[in-house]
C-alpha cells in the first residue's frame, strides 16, 4: 500500500469518527490527507469501495481486536486460540483504569508539559530581575530550557508507555479479571475516533452492499464463529455468554454521547457482568409469546391521517435506504403526498425524521414496557429479558432495527435529534419510577446507562450475526435478574 493510500485511510477514520458517514467522500478525505482529490479517484471506484477499504484496513481490524480483548478479559475466549491479537487497548489508558482496582499498581502521574515550561520561564525571568542581561539572553535561555525540559518529559512519557505496556501484558498473562475487563470495556464506553468510525461504518453497512461484504469478511465471520453453537465448540451456553458481552460492549459505544456518560464510574456494572458470566444458568425453553408491538406499522394516532402517513413513510423509506440516501421525493411517494406538503410542515428531511423518531421512540418504550410487564408477571424477570432479546433480534424485524440504529447514529452528529431521543428516555424513566419506585435501571445513573447500552447493543449484534436471536440468553439474563447490580436491558427498536 502506498503512502498516499495510508494517508487517505487515516484521514477517513478521522472524518468518520467526527463528522460521520455523511461527511466521508473523496473530496473531504483528500483534503484532510493533504492530497488532491485525484488521489482518491485513481484508487477507488466509488465511495462504497472507498469505505470498504477503510473497513478492511483500519476499522474492521480495530473493532475485531477490541471485541476479542473483551472476550478474553472475561474468560470467554482463550488466549492461545487463533484469533486476532489484542491491539485496541492503549496501554497507558488501560493501566490508569486497572490501577483503580489494585492499589499495588503504580499509577504514573500525567505530565503537564505546559505548566512546567511556564514555571521554568517564570524562574528565568526572576533571575533576570536580579541582574543585568544582554538583550535576547533571557529568551535564548528560556528556549534552551524549554527544549531540555521537553526532551526530558518526552523520555518520561516513553518510559511510562513502555512500563504500561509491560504491566498490561502482565495483567493479561494473569488471566481473566475485573480490572482487565474494565479496561477492555473502556475502549467501548469512552470510544476513540477509531472506535466511533468502526461503529459508524457498521451501522452504515446495513444500506451499502459493498460495505456489508467487507464487514462480513473482516469481522462478522469471526463473530459468527464465536457465537454460533456447534457440536464441538462453542456450546450454546458459551455462545450466548459471548453474544451477551458483545451486545454490552457495542452498546456502550452507541450510548457514549449521553449527557454525563464520560464521567460515569462503570466498575459496578463491570463486576456484575463478570459475576454473571462466571456463573451462568442452564438454558430453558422460552415462552412462545411474540412481541407484536415490533411490527413495521407504528401507531402514531396523531389525529391527522396525512401526518400519520408521512411519519410512517419517513421511517419506512429511511429503514430501507438509510437517512443519507433517502430523499424527500421517496418519502412523499411512499406517503402518497407531494414534496410540497412535506416542506409545508417541516423545514427539512432531518426535521421530519426527528419528529418521527421522537414520537416513535416514546411509543416503542411504552409498548416495550407493557410487553415486558406481561411476560414478567407470568415467568419472572430473567425469562422476560431473554424473551425481549430474542424478539428484538429476530430476522423479520431487521428494518425496525435499521431505523433504530440510524436514529442513534445520526444523534451523534445532530444535537436536536439527540435531545429528542434523550427526552423520550428521560420521560419513560420518570414514568417507570413513578409506577415502580424500585425500577432497577433507575437505581443509579450507571445502572440506567448500562440498561440503555445493553438494549441498544442487542439491536446492533444481528448486523454481525443474524442468527444470534436463537441463542439461549436466559443462561445470562436469569442470574442477571437476581443481581441488584445488573439491571435489565432497555430495548425499544
């Protein structure tokens, strides 16, 4: 691969992680790489091929290594298996997290270069006030000191990084542990640009066959191997455990922009996850009850049939084509109205989608809770959670999941949509607590965050493993329901 290709791919990761799928094209990538647009046009046939190359060379390997790291940290994947070598963890960040669990670990202080240099310069100026100096002498002395301090601190940082890498490897060699799993899940809970870019492409692949093939070759094939029961390995129980952890990990990325998410202490959730994974239950036959509320038709019931048709058409078209490829003309045709009617009610396609999403999410959360309550009353919380996961992951509701994931993806880049979705969740949580003060997800901000992460992640896993719906998730959800630290998934596609 040429230097220019490396530059283009690296620039594309940055664009995807910051601006999203809509921001990636030949012009933006070339500009960010400091190249002419011809550099991209000469190498790739179209944006789909370009995105597939980014996935194969950058995002896919990164996401796969992060998933493998989490599975190993939980003891669900052996270190000697022929799987991708761990590479996603940043040693210094990982050791900062691990040190919170073990006081014996040396927590190196972060280096504040600018404040140190400012103090050095202040000392030099103080000396200058004590006697005469030649013009420019203080500046020259300060520059030399700055260079010297920068070199010293650079050496310290290199030593710190080397130490962290050695310590991280020691933690890995010691075997599965809560500190290691906490560090592995932190890659998802506080995602880097690389992780955000990977999940952005993963969601976008639902609407791009070329990109979907790349995802299948690079990551989905491994996930299916890990999470598809066979006569040898894995067993149905192990496959479900792995799938559950992958759902939680991917979900952490999906909810990372929730207000205050960056400051949450998720150690309690990590401990609860590992406890449940270490003590799985036995699979049982789930009830045959179906979640009828997951049908494609949303009962908006606004009192305006034309508006109901328009809102439904927006969701249906975008679920099929994706937000970026869907047009207002497509939506108007599906609704049986004119584009003029759309723009008579909404300023833009985004405004229409935002309104449809806000209404749909409020309804979905309420209907999800009604379904859960009815199953829980007859079979208990653990079975109700397993049944909800099965229903959300069923192949026949792929389009409902697609619209749900598009809502989440776009909310990363559109403040109005994010605020609307968060408001729907907050209202639902308030109503749930009012009717049940002991509602588990409301026990803490961390508990609600985990519930949302798990609920959203279980909608994303079928993109990688369409048959995951058939796994016996009750081996995890039943013991999880008995744990006060592990609330239920909150899923509402």
